C-alpha cells in the first residue's frame, strides 16, 4: 500500500448500463477519464456500441494510435507545431485522427502544416453549449463558437483550404453532464438546477440543430455530430442528428457522479492506504491519501473514505499529503488494526491513475490481474 484497484464486475455492469443509456447512439470513450490502455481495450471488447476515443492531448493521440486504437478525436485544440506535425504524419500513414478547432487561427495553422506534409487533415468544430440566462451563465467557458454567425467564418475558411476538411462538430453540455442534481442537504439548489437543466436542454438542442443544418446546407457531410457526456446521455440521445455520445467518468463512477437524479453507476475504481496510527479511540490515521481532484477547490474535490463504512474525513484536516486522519462515529472496532487498508474513492475518474502505476483488477473479491495506467507505461500527458 498504497494501491489503486478496479472492480471488474462493477466496471462491466457500468459498461452495460452506459450502453443501454445511449439508446441507438454510438459511444466515444473519453480517455481522460480512463487513462489505462488495458481498460480502454476492455471497454471496446464489450461490444460495438463503443466506437472511437476522445483524446485530450496530441501526444496522447499519437500514443494511442501507436497502440492500435482507431478513430481518435482530439477533444481539445492543440497549438504546439511538433505535436500537430506528428499527428498529421500519422494521418498520412493511414491513422484516423481528427483535430479540434474553434477559430480561424487553428484552421490556418493545421492547414499550413498539412500542406507542408502533403496531407489533407480532418477537423472538428467545438461548439460552446453553455446557456446564457438573464444574470447567469449556465455552463463552462470553452469555445468562442456558440451561434451560426460565429461558426460560419470558420466553416468557410475550412472549405476554402484544400488541406483541411470539416469532419464533425462537437458540443459538450457540461452544465447537464457534469452537475449533480440530487446532492444531499441541498434540496432547494437541486430543484433550481433541475429547472435550469430542463431549460438548457431545450435551448442547446435547438442551437445545435440549427448549426448542423446550416453546415449541411453548404454541402458538407458531417461524419461526427458528438454530444455528451456521462450525465447527459438521456437528453443528448434524443437529438436526431447527434451521431455519437461521449462517456468517460461513468465507467469508474467517482464520487462526483453519486448525486444525479436520473442515473447511478457503481463505484468501480478506488485506492487503498494503510492505517499506521491510532491517536484516539475514535480516530485512525492512514499513510497518504491526499489525492485531490481538479476544478474549483472545495470539499467535493476531496477523496472520500469508502470502506470500511463509518469512517469520515476530519473537516479541519481533510486528506493529507503524507497522513490522513479519519474519525469513526463511535469507538474504533477491534477488527481495525495497524496495517489494515482503508479504501477511498476519488472525486474524479481518470485523475486517480496519475497517482498509481497500475490498477489491481478485482473479481469476486480476489485480485485476478493488474492493468497498467498511462503512468505505469511511462507516459504523462498533462
């Protein structure tokens, strides 16, 4: 210890439930939430619903292409020329890789390198799916493209260049997919969020439909119309022109995905640290554990003790760099001794893998294998 683990039965049940929730749509797997080649292969081996990967950096896309994965969509723009050049070289060798863009500068930079290498490059447009209500921006700051008026010049620039082609559009509705609406102790806030979600779902569906229809009216055939992710499957799948949904966090189902009204996946991944002290009858102290998630800082980004039940973080200390004290409501059971593991769940999905070289694979309570993480393969993309 410490070590990270993956419960294969729970992962498989999540895979089945996610495939069912996608309805007739295909699912693109968000690799940032997986960060293990072997887990990605396990997901893709489960059925043909899963098709393609949304990568998070150019270096990761190149790595996955070399691992034999196909249909790689770079989920974010990249600017560093050597990374662009490497991916375009791979496209020239026959690999299926699509770049993400949201401005003329992106298009021109990729087209210039594509021309140098003699390769025509497929591009995807990142459409901002946030909703603006009076006095409130409901969503995240992402792409500058939100309406046809600002999308049109980018599409026209792509159509003017012989070295790029428009392959798809993507719109990630973060305010639907990534905001819980059944948070304990927040009934009023939950009700407000559900109402905002209902309004936003109608608004973004209309906006996405218009942009897709306008592009198609220019004679462009879109291979990809991507929406998602985990928390918005039930609404995104209803949009007829959407061809695929992106899912990542639902496979491991970290703690941030515990509080949604419409779904609940199973906690398939976590980590364990050992008890090294008992400073008081109701407190045990573990070595390590401070694996904090990204995003706006707050208590929701802390890992949470999972098993044995009854342990909780101490609010004034949280999860520590070297040691993590945990309070037990009542006297610590005699069965809990120095050296015993305490199992935690991370707040987010793939970030857990940045802390460990491998995930022990558990089946029926027994370790049956070990999957390397990106880190265990010597890779670190962000």
